[in-house]
């Protein structure tokens, strides 16, 4: 597998290097259109799926089966009044939605949509650019996208958006660390940061049966990436920066009209981008799950890529329909105390395994290494102190002496029904009464 | 996009002539150079601290793109991720906590601060001029073509350098950062008398129940009442009036002043009249 890999490295970049300018323009427009259409589709799909999960029909009026609802909403948004609060910072308030929108689109330029295709007689790869540091582009774009959120919150000059912005800054920084660490394992296995190379490295079947996707090979990394990708895009259950029950609308409370539409667009484009990156890194990109050479050639790749991306997008919707929002401290605890340490330990393990594979140790040496690792784990687990078992016999009191029902309280089957006595107030006085009159 | 496609081209293995500047490079430089300079000046002269930080972000981004164009894509993107993405974000975080209207005070708090700043500034300028002058005259540029093509390319070579020749400085830096982070945590979490500064949720709950005040929420007007007017008091389940729901202002108002409202709510007052819309005829 390794030898095969080395031959393929840089293939995509070479193929893309002699693209004529008109082909690049077509690709740019194509990616832009793809993302905008995906956004319109996602909003509708999300509303319909969540509606089904809640036993209601969802949008079904505008267009065939309601599929044009988001388009109508988008057009309506454009014609709404654009409000700028008096206390807002004029320029930053205007810039923030733009800043959040541009990196979202930019990040998609390194995603390989399909392999080698022929477009108007020109051999090319369905990907805008293949940088030697492609994965970093997505990380850089997501770290720039936060500026939009943070600045919008600050520039609005109102407390709720500011709180949302502060939450978002802390959230994205901490989840970006977990995300970056989960990608490291993939990079170590591929030996390259280029997205094209990463997809090519997953082309072969393991033992002729299982697809050689990093999602299976590096399962812990995959799980960590999926969790942190939800955190990174501010989606439920991690949608704390726009928690509507706590912060009204969060960072975009003061925004209206097209500026609000830009935030909305950026959120959904970001979702598509992280899903596409997950497909590229962990689910073999545009390669067919099974099947022969034919299924992997030309434009077929686009089909597999879109299907895999849609699976991740469905996961986003599913999570939103299922899980309640996390409390902020729980959320931070998950990021810093679970995801980051797990990633670090897993990267160590991957590094050891890779070194073993590269240096071609004998079976005896591998077994000894395994034994040492197991011994260390056992030693550490013995050294860890036991968890204190809390005393379960006593009834816990909320305050000192405050009455709390016992834990084994049996609820009576049916409470006797009692009629509530209603005050006898004359009809003409019913509207306004003082306390004394009622007595 | 032309920048990205330019980046995508792999450098040729053949050693390029390092003295020539391609058209793309020149265009990029003359766009990014003034931008970086404008960002630096804007950072100095902006009145608002957040605007200052934003100007600095412009400078950092321009520098990042300049690195990318000069065959150091990894350095360029890491500059964007680490400096603009993490460090400037933390700056902004702190600035926002401080509040948007607080501007710098011009009163000198530390004695001799300006003198020291001026001296250090002049010293730094001398250093800069010296190093730039040396770079322009006596240093022979080597180019990155070799480093970018052999031995695992750009990223691989940086990694090798970092974990062999520069391992000790690298580890020292990380130790310094960890110490700083720990120090900040200790300062933030412990109060002056050595006890934790914040009460836990459990302590807060117990305090609230022991205070003897009402723990639940106060009933709103109109709860179990016959109308939903603000002036209607809430009734307890046995029909008596819940004193806590009474609105002080209305209670203090003379009842005759409210007679119109009473009549309107009770439905005995002025009725809506369709002719009223016609104006003088009604």
C-alpha cells in the first residue's frame, strides 16, 4: 500500500497545474453555485426532517412539496429593512457578516469533488486547487470565520450579542484544537497534507473486502472529528453562541435583512464544508464504497462524494432533532477534558504503530512492544486512586432542614379531584380590583 | 484565485534563479505590502482598541499570504491559524471583556515609562535597520526550491529541523507557555484570602433557601384571575388575592383616575364605532 501511495502523491496537483483560466473560472462559479444550492436545499431538508421527527408535515406550500420555501424566504430577507442600531459600530457592524461569509466559501476550494474527469476536452480533476498544505486551508478559513461572529457580537453594542460572541470565541478556539489533533493522525498515515493525496491514500480495499477509509482505520480520530465539527459550526447540541432560550438570537440578534442572510448562509456553507472535509479525510472522498474500476471513474466520483456529504449533513439534522443543548461548562469539559487528551493519547499510539510499520520490526519485537504498552497501562490503572463511592443511604437535603420528599416515595394512583373555589367578584368590578376589595 | 493556483504549482526541481521576480510575485507584493503597512499604521493610530486589533489582523493576514507566495505555504497558513486565529482572537476576547467605550488614558502611571519606551524603541529600530541592511548586502539568498522538493518537501523539512536541531528551544518555549498558563489559572481561580473566589452552585442554593425569603417566582398579574389586565391581581387557588402580584403604581393611583380604563376593560365604556373612521360625521 505504501509503495502504491508514493507513486500517486502529487498526481492531482500536476493534473490541476495546467488548467486554462476559463476552466478555473468554471470551477469557481460551479463551487459557488453548488454551495448556495446546497444551502437552500439544506434549510428545506432540515425543516422537513425535523418536522417528520416531531410528527408534523413541515413546509409544504411553496413550490413542489414545499421545496422552494427557503428560496422564497431568502428573497423575502433581501427586501426587508436593514436596521443598524444606534450604539452599533458602523464599519465593523457592516464588515462582520462579510467576514463570516467569505472564508466559508473559500474553504471549499481545496475539497476534491471527484477524480480525473474530462471537461470540454480538457483533462482535469474536479477540484479547484490541490495545495501541499490543503487541510490547513480549511482550518485557517474556519479560524477566520470566527472573526465574523465575534465582531458582529461586539459591534452590535448590545449585551446579548456580546455574550454570544464571547461564548463563540472560546468555543471555536477550544474545538479547533481537538479538530486539528484529530486530523494529525490522518496526516501521519498519508504522509501528506494535500487533500488529493489523502483521498488517493484511501483508494485500496483492506484485504480486498473492507474499504480502506481512515474512518475505519483511525476510528477514534473519526469520532473526535465528528464531535468537534459540530462544535466548530455552532450547531445543536453545541449551539451556545445563539442559544435562543438564553441569548435571544445570540451574536446575530441585532442583524436583519441581507446581513442576517449572510450569517445564515455562512452557517450552512460551513456545515457543508466540514461535512465535505469529513468525507475527504475519513470516508474515502469520491471513491465508491465497493465496486470495480468503473464506479470510480470520471463523474461517478461526484455522486459518491455528494452522497457521503449528505450522510454527514443528515447527521447534523438528526442531532438537532434529538439532543438538548449542553450547558456551557459541560461543553467546555467535553472539549478540554475528553476530546483533547483522548486525541493526544491516540496520536501517540498511531505514531508508535506507524514507526513499527516503517521500521519493519520482527514479530517478536512487536509482541514485546505490545507487552510493554499493556504493562504500562496496567501499572497506571493500579496507581489511580479508587473513585469515592458516595453514601447512598442518607436522604440528600437541598438545604439544611428543607423538606425533600423521600427517594422511595410512592405516588398515589389517582388524586381526589377538588373544585377550586373561585372568587366571587361582581362582574362590573372584575377588571380592576384592589386587594382590599376582594377581601 | 490566481494566488491559489500559483501556489498549487509545484516548484521545479531545477534550481531557479533566485534574483528574478516573476510578474505574479511582483503584483502580489505591491498589493500586500501597502496593505500590511496600512494595517500597521492603522493599528497605531486607531482610537478604539478593537479597531487597533483589527488593523493588526490585516497586517498579519498580508504577511501570511506573502509567506505563501514566497514558497512557504505551511508557514503562511500556520501564521493565519495561530496568529490571526488564536492569538488575536484571545486579544479581542480580553478587549471585549474590558468594554467597548474604555479608551486609553493619557496619564502616565508608571514613572519613566515613556523614556524607557523611547529608548527601547530606538534600540529596536537600530537592530532592525542593521539586520535589514545586512540582509540586503552581505547575505546570499539560497532559495527554497531545494528545501521544498527534497526530503519530504516543505512540511517534512520544517518538522525535521524542529525536532532535531531546534528541539531544545522548542521544548523550552513550550515549558514557558505551560508555566504562564498555570500561573494565569492560579491567579484567576483563587481569591485574596486563599479560598476559591467563587461559590459553588450547591453553596448558592443552600444560601438561598436559608435566607427565608420566597424561593419561587412571584405570581404574575392575571394568574387565576378573571382578566389578563396588569391591574387585575392574581388569585390564589382558594380565591383570595395574592398580595405579591399587586402592581405598586396602580395601587398608588387614585381610583377615579383609572375610571376610563376600568370601564374599557369591563366592557361598559365607549364602544368601538364603525362611523368613527369617517371623522367629523360621527
